[in-house]
């Protein structure tokens, strides 16, 4: 998959027409089941039209620019993880637009003319509630009007579970509340985060205590104890998270692995959150000299 980063100030030199593309539009945080349906729809149309399957997303989250008074956005899928997921779904080209104050001022027509058309897009696929342009004044109706005689538009209907729309907002709420066992119904899999082993200690009872460093822009559940599946060097382990230490620059997870393996400091890991265990599962282990900068 080719990834192309575009800044609005330099967009004229960065945007170029390649092979005609079918373009999926959205932020795609979490790449949940609704997002997957949208991209699968775009993929099918691209195959029918012998066109490139492309996705346009944005970074940072528009909320950070439009409403700077709100707390910084925490992501379900940071950009590098989103890239990996989209690549595995068969996306051939990813456009990452830097969402800044200049880009936020574009009118809906300017967005269509300066981005969609400049990319050689022959068909757009987006969700029923997608908005674009200054203050979100563009929507699926204006997109359909803009596309007349210029590009096709497919609008993917709402994907629901238990009569509730599957959305990144809903999934964030479930993560923050610790309802992790429910997430496969919305994500298609358990919630996963990625980090680096910061400290490692073999305990006398055969367990291994790990401190895992997580980037600060990653959304983490509320403080609790969690059952997890832990992956390192393509090997899977079962364990628990006993504590989450949140800092200004990164967070630390206190992890216990129940297999007797000596995992090394600096190794990249992934953590799949299975379910909350609650305070009754507390393991009292003394923590010393744990510092978050």
C-alpha cells in the first residue's frame, strides 16, 4: 500500500492524478465493522471498474483543530496501526490529509474540486452521516449533487448492533468504561494496543512482571484489573494487567504473564484486552521506582 501525506498549503504540488481510483472517505478510527463494510463496498466497486482502491483519512482528529479547548483526542487506532489494518484489507493507496486550520476553512465545493477531482477519483464511497468542508456543511446530499456527471457516489447505510449504530464514539465509551468483552460485536475483534517492554522481572512464583510503555495518544480503559492476551515475537501469552499508570508523555501498564518466559526490555508487544476482572482479583505486588515523564 502506498501512503501519501498531504498538507493543504502544498497540496497543489502533492496531489497528482494516477490510475483512476475509487475513494473511501472517513476518519476510520478503530476501523470497526461499519468502516469495514464501507471499505469492502469500495473494494468491490474498484474491482468492477478496474480502478485503484484508495482511502482518504485525516490526521490529527478534526476535533483537535475545530475545538482546541477539549482534551487531546485519544485514538483507538493510531495512524501507524490504521495503516497496517487498511493494508491488510487490500487498500492500495492511502491519502493522509493533515487537518489544520487552513484545511478546516475549505468549503464543501473547494474540498471536492481541490481533492476528490484532483486525485482522479471516479467514484466515492462514504457513510450515511459523513460531513466535510467548513463547519461540516457538506454531507451526502451535497456530495451526490457535486458528483453529477463527474464521479459516482455510493452511500453506505448505518451498521447497527442491538439497534444501536456502530460508531467510534460508542466504542470509545465502551473502552473507557472497561466493557471490553463487548467490543468484538462492534470491532469484529477484541480491542488491541501496542507498546514496548519498559522493564522485565521474573518472580519467584514463576510469573513475569512486565512494565509496558504505551504512547500517550492511545485510548486506555479505566483503572481496573484486566484479563489479556499478550503477543511478543509472534508468540502468545496469557496474563493480566494489574495497574495503569498515566503520565503526561506516555502511560505504563503493569502486566503479569503466567508462562515462564524471559521477555526482554525493548521488545515490541501487542495487548489484546479480553475483559475486566475487578478488584476481587487484585494481586498485591510492591511497585518501586516506577516513573512516568
